[in-house]
C-alpha cells in the first residue's frame, strides 16, 4: 500500500470541513424553500412554481456572492506562495499548504459547482489568484494552483485540460508558476506542469503532457507525451 503524499493527507484532513460546508449550503437552501412554501401554499400551482424558482435562483446567487467574498478575504489573509524547491517540512511548504487548503475547501464544495454552472467559473479562478482577463476556460478543465498561473488574452483551455504548478517527489516539493501567453490554445485532456511558459499564438495538441520548465516559443505547435515541438505556425 503506497503512502499518501502531503497534499493527499491535507485533503483527507480537510474532508470534514468540506462536508460541513456542504451541509450548510444544502441546509440553507432547504430552509429557505420550506419557509417560502409555508408563505405561498395557499396560492395556485403556477404562483407556487414561480416563487420556488425565483427563490432558488436568488438563494444560489446570494451563496455565490458570499462564497466570493469569503474566498477573497481568505486569499488576502495568506502570504504569497514562494516558487522553488523546498522540503515538505519547510515553512514555504506550510505556506503553500495553507493557500492550497483555501482553494481545496471551495473546490470540493458545492460552492465551486455554483460558480461553475452558473457562469462564474472564471470569476472564481480570478478570486483565487489567476492573473489574466478575457480568456476562455472549459467548465471541465482544472487549475490546481490558481495563485500560480498567468493566462494571456484570448487564450483557451480545452475540456479536461489540467494546469498543475506543483510536483511532490519524495520529501521535496517543486513549485513554479505557469505562464500562458496571448491567443494560446491548449487542447482537451492536456496537462501543463510547473514552470511551463507558452508563447503567444502557440497551440498544444489534445492529450499532450508538457513537462516541467518547458519553454515554448511564439507561434509553435507542440503535441505528444511528453510534448515536443511539431512545427511552426
């Protein structure tokens, strides 16, 4: 049986927090719906349906706003993550773990799905630290370390693509920012690892694995596992 790495242990320890947050969300929605039902149960079915629908939508919107404010405050309270290679016993790793925990608590709760499916997906990542505007990200793609990612204008992340700005090997963690230029396309099911820099107007083919510290120039097409330059664009 393999030993879990520290990040997996952190998620395991945080699981009760995830459960508690979800219970609060579901409980607040149910309480609101029951309260509204008691107010309007004497009205006809159409009015009840309209009240239920609008109340549910407003409740979810309020929850999203509360989550955004809470996430913003939590992020501002934490010191920035340092890049480099550190021991898992170092203060740099502890600081990284705190930042990751804030993201993980929201990421594993219903709040994240409210952001995701009600059109606030990019807002969530911006609150969590992603630097960039006017980029396109699939609701099925993931950014594991949003506070260590820069995305240029008009760039797009395909479905099931994954950006990971940390790697743990043994008792060491390697942390480095991912930088994506303007007008970059990352194909579906691609994985981008720490320290990768992608120049403007470049394309990463579907299903590619871009290894740590890879530097991709402007107007290049890369693909494969591991990804290699195929041609200039």
